[in-house]
C-alpha cells in the first residue's frame, strides 16, 4: 500500500492560518501558514508539543473549523463545509453511552446514507475487524479505554472514508493496549482495500509516529507552524528495537530539541531592553526536574527524562527551558546537566532554596523590572493590569494571560512579591 | 438487530401463567386510573359553573385529589412540550436565543397572579358555555409555576454538549432530527428528569391560588384539592384542613415513588460518562418491579427502536441530498417570521402594560416602590434566617451517610410540599401569640423557601471528596474548625444556588404570605405580595401591572447583579471540580 509520494492528492491545506478570538477581544494566532498535502496510500503524522495547534489542523482539514486565511482542497476542489471523505477517531472516544457497540456503529451508517439493506452486514464486518466480536451488545461503560477506542475506530472505518483522521487516538488508552492498537490500525488500513486510503494522525509521541507514519510533519508552537517534514522510509512491519527505528527516533529528537533548546552560547547576548518570556511551567516542576537530575549524578538525556517522568516531551522541554533561564541547568546537545547554581540549589535547605531561586529570578529582566516597580512605590499596590501592560509592551507576540499567571507562580515560590487574587494587586512580600 | 417487540416467541410458552401476575396488576391499575380520569372529563365538559360548591366531607376528597393530580400532570405535559420547543429554539437559533433567554429570566420572575387575569379572562371569553376555559386557565396557571426552570435546564444541556460529541455528530453528518434523537435528547434526559421534579413542586406551590381565586370581586372555584383547602380555611374547618394536608402528602409521595424515583434511576443510563455525580446509590423498588413486566419491556424496546430508527434514506451513499435552495429559503424565512412574532408579541405586551401603568398617579407609584422595598427586606431576612439553621443542619446531615439515607428523602418530600397549605395553621398561631403579620409573613415565606437551601447544602456536603474529609480528620481539626475550614467553603457554591432558588421562592411566596385569610376574614400587611393579590382581587389591573412589573424588574436585577456575581465567585474560588 505504501506508494510513497506518487499517490494522488486527496486533501491539501494551502497557506492556512488561524486565529481564535479571545473573550477579552484580542486575537490569538494559533496557526501560521500551514501547507500540507495528504496523498492516497500514506500515513501522515502531525507531531508537536501541546498548544501547537495540531488538532486544529486536523479539524480544519475535516471541515469542522473554517480557517481565518487559506483554503482546504479535496481532490483539487476548494472545500466548503464538511470534508465528506473524512471520518475522525476522537481522543476522548465521543461514543454514545446509551447505545450498544452495534448501535454506535449503526447510527453513523444510517446518517451517512449507507445502503439500507447492507447496514447489518457492514456493522458485523467492522465490529469483527476491530476485534470486538462478542461485545456487540455491550454498552460503552462496560468497556475498557482500549475497547472503547476500538468502537471509535470501528465507527470511523465503517463508513468507508477515504481519509481516516485520528486525533491523539491512543493517549487515553493504557500503554500496552496502545501498542497493539497501533499495529491493528495499520493492519486494517493495509487490508481495507479501497478505503480508508490514507490516515492522518495527530500525536505527541515520537515512537508512535515513527512506528506508524510514512511522513512526519514536525510542528512548532506559538503560533503553530510547520518546522520540517520528515519521510519515514522504514518498511512495515516496523520493529521498535531495530537500530534504524532508534536512529529515526533520535533524529526527530534532535530536530525538536535542537530548535527548542538553543545551546548556551547564544543566550547571554541580549539587547538591553529585552524582556524574556517565561516558559509555561510551574516552579515545582522545575524543582522536580532539578531533584531528578540530582538523583542521577546531575546529568540526564532529555528523552530519558520524558520517559521516566511519563511527561509529554514538549512539556519536559518547556521545563528544561525554564530551569535554563534560571541558570540552574545547561543543555549541551540532548543532555541536561545541573550547573553549579543548580547543585547549590538542590543541596540547600528549603529556606535557602527560596533565596537561591529569588537571586536567580532577579537575573531576569522581567522580574527585575517588576520588583523595582514595587520597591519604588511601597505604599501603593501595583495592579495586575499594569504588569500585564508591561508584558504586552515588551512582548507583543506573547499571550499575556498565562504569562502573568506563570510570573506569579514563580515569584510566589521565591517569595519575591505577593499577589492578592481578590484585589488583583502585587505587593512586597 | 431484528425488530422483535414481543420478545423471542419460543420463550413465551415456557413460562407458567402465574409469571404474568405483575402484568395483570399493572394493567388493572392503568384501567382504574383511566376510569378515575373519566370523571375529570365530565367535569371539564359540564356546564359553565364558575364557583363549584365544594363538599368538605373527607369522602369527597379522593376525587378532588385526583382532579388536582390530573391538572398538575396536564400542566406538566404542556411544560414538557414548551420546554422542548422553546429550549431547542433558544439553543439553536442564536438570534432568537439572544431574546428568548433573557425573556425566560423575566417570565420566571413573574408570579402566577401576573398571568392570571389575562389567562382567565381570555379563556373564559373563548369558552363561555363550558368549564373548558376555566379548567384550561387553571392548568395554565399551574404551568406558569412549572415550566421555566425545566426550560432553562434543557437549554443549558443543549448548549453544554461536549465539543467532541458535537464534532462527531457533524463528521458523521447527523441531520438535526438524528442529532436530537441520538445525541441531544439522551444527554439532556437526566437533567430534564431532575428539573421536572423541581417543577412539579413549583406547580403545587400555587395549587390553592390556581384552583380557587378571586378576580374583580368575582369568585372562581374548581373542584380540586386546592379549592377544598381554601374552602376549609375560609370556614375554619380544621379537620378538613388536616385531610387536605394528608391528601397532598399522599399525592407527593405517590408521585415520588411511582414516577420520579423510578425515572431518575432509569434515566441514569442516558448520562454522558463525564458528568457523573448525583445520587448513584438511589434505587427504586417500583422500577425493579416494573422491569419484571413483560408489557413494559416490550414498550421500552419499542421506544428504543423508535429512537434508533433511520429517518430519511439519502439517495446515494456518502452523498446525502444537499438541502435545496427553496428548502433553505423556507427555513430562514420561517426563522425570521418566528423571531418577528416574538418581537411583535413583546412589543404588544409592552404597549398594553404601558397603557395600564400610565394612568397611575405618583402616590400609587410610591406605594408600589415602598411595598417592594418592604418585601425586599423580608426576602433578605428570610435568606439570613434560613441560612442560619440550614447550613449547620444540612452539613451535619450530608456528612453522615446514615442520616443522609433516612433524611434526604424526607427533605425532598418537605421541599415539594406546597407550604401555603400550612399557612392557615401558622396564621392561627400568630393570632394566638399576638404576632403581627408583618413579622409573621417572614416566617411564612421562610416556610416556603428554606428547603431549597437545605436541599442544596445536603447534596454538596454529601459530595465532599473522601480524601479531603480524611485530611481534616488526620490533622485533628476540631469540630468547629472542620466546619469553617472544609465544609462551609465546600458547600458554598451549592449554598449560592440555594439562595438564588430560595430568593425566587420567597418573592413568590410573599403573594400568599402577606395577604392571608383567617376564619374567612382577610388579613394583610404592607408588601408587594399583598399589593399584587389585593389588586388582582379588586380587579385593579393598573396597580397589578405596575406591581408585577416592579417586582419582576427587581428580581431580574438581583439575579443579574447580586446572584450572578456571587455564583461566579463561588465557581471560581470554591469549586471542588477543578
């Protein structure tokens, strides 16, 4: 089935950008100039950290969301409304708890106008295909997460869509079941004959996409954009332990981490008025990372950290970046190491930790600016709006709401200043 | 799956005939009920008889109770239809929704007497010769006490469908009717049943007013439990009052055991898994008995298949017929027409009201505002007093599983009991104690509205997560500290919900609390409730319109400004959901 890049284009995104209107009135750009083609006979994966808009791309291609700019084409024609050739497998299953397995599949065949007399046969066929025989009359609440997602898959392939969209399909399924489901989905796809011709999946799991996809689209965040597209030449069935597989996984890492974690050398050169945005992670996450490193001799592979802590890779990178800004860790290549300050921090008493943390925070322009502001007007409360204004002024492209929340979380940990949620004001500790 | 409504034929013969006795009993009961309702039909079609002569003998009571029950259920049926249509329309049509939702808020705050004159006069004019008009008027008055919160609940269920469910319905191209049957109605069912229970109680609250009322010095009385009670009160016949009281309890308990309890248990299957909660431990003996019935099993299966049945079969697989231009044009013009109709009705009502109100002088307006202010103060005293006792008691009940099991159903019954039926006894007590009605009415309003707070507090206290409870115990917090540190904040969101409902209830109750009768003598104190009921009796529609308008405006304003903010705060700060 793997015909590489020669299949005809089933669906394409051309210059898609998307913005969400926020309740306060301003707009948040989530996608920037996405160009993407899905050809017949391939599995394409969108890989990226949370918040990079990968699920939004999938929904735009399915016609559920209309992009602010750019077009979707199906078979060369501009898409208006729903993409009729696509069916979606949802992250949260989205099954009907009041219907049996059979009925869950039946209703979509009825609604999509499957020939009436053949519905019964088609339901039996698909239910068998996904390994749900014997569960025909069970209700979703009686099934495990893996079994529920089998129903989700059965429902999607029952209507014989030419495109099967899967939105993080295995993230709510336990690890072992996910592994077998991946293989089964590929089997179904290879055996299915005409439809589904192609699969588009969204994932944040590097191994998963290397196992499944022919083409891996690596996305970056804020706003979501395509960073690079990698072809996966490995023949199926793929073996997670084969050296080729491992090499590909590592290359993807390097692509992601190489961009997300610039080496220290570039960091210190900053224009004088530069204010750094804070990565979206809490102080306790950073402390957790430092403890983790300390327990492993002060050095660890960033990928290993993600596996050990069972955290999403993108989130780990964010935490590492946070620690790096405070000069607590270094990131040579894929490794993360504790710096002298980091070591001092992990050895310190809880009270001293706060002092170290505060000292490191004050190295950052953002905290210094706000601290100076508070110190200058000791009797006057500094409002949330004022601080947010400073953020917006210096970092117009950042989403100031989460940034402000983060700022407060970091500052509270270091006892730099306190924040009263009711009056929304900052004051000296 | 084959469509076999009567089960697999072979199994039929194997069962002994005695296995069917529950079916026989059930069918006999149904037949009995229909026979009883036939009497109601005779009453409706009988000659116009505005003031029915009520027989105070206890033997006549079962028939009256059955009549009232029939009216309540008929009103409920109308409420349900209204809810489905209005809620669906408001949720689906953004433009109409922007008018319909606030309108619902206003309708909710208009007391039943605000609807009475228009409804009664119009319907009697429509059916001058038979009782149909008067009966319909009574049913519609009960309906105005039931419908609004059901409609709100249904609207919110429709709007809060999880996004993935919405997307799945779109991707698999459910048309509106399929979406309604397969997704929206099932997911709204649970909330609808709970709100129906509340609504039914709301309908009983004004049963006496809805069955026996004065309009422009003219007496209207329909045969029913509410009229029986008011006649008993007028005559000071205490035994008859006690009988009416018992009959009301019987109706409420019967409805609870035979209708609501089985429904709430049965409807649990129609819940999206994400929205768990509520009382999972409840069970219903009646439902267990019903599930043994072959007749009902067949009916349920039939209903299920009806729900799952395909609607229209599109011509070609994967390409459902594109909705034609004419069809789309018709739909959009229908929407505009309905929207215009609503606006038209609203403008007409506003013009009528303005006309009525325009003739009032400054002194009358002053009286209206002064009365509203007095009642406003009473409502807040009521909330304060109710909170003082229900908060600790509710927490104590909710905290102990044993107390919860016994007392929750009792509180539920107490909450559905129409408090106005107790007022005559209370008034006699006030007179004996030389307590003025100005203060006494606060107690009456309290009697009618405290249950909402108690009920909500119990529910929230019972739902405090076990680990939080264990934490407070393991840190050896004293009893008082447990209350202030854990339970009071944990129940706060529910307390706010209780306040909102109780405040609405108290405003409504003021109408029957500030003007009462004692041994046939009217007794009143200053307040907007008294002003409303007196002006309705006198047929002074100018004052009535002004009073209703001011009261509705104040209630809506309080909802928006005070309660809206408080519940926002409660959700943000004290919600245990996060």
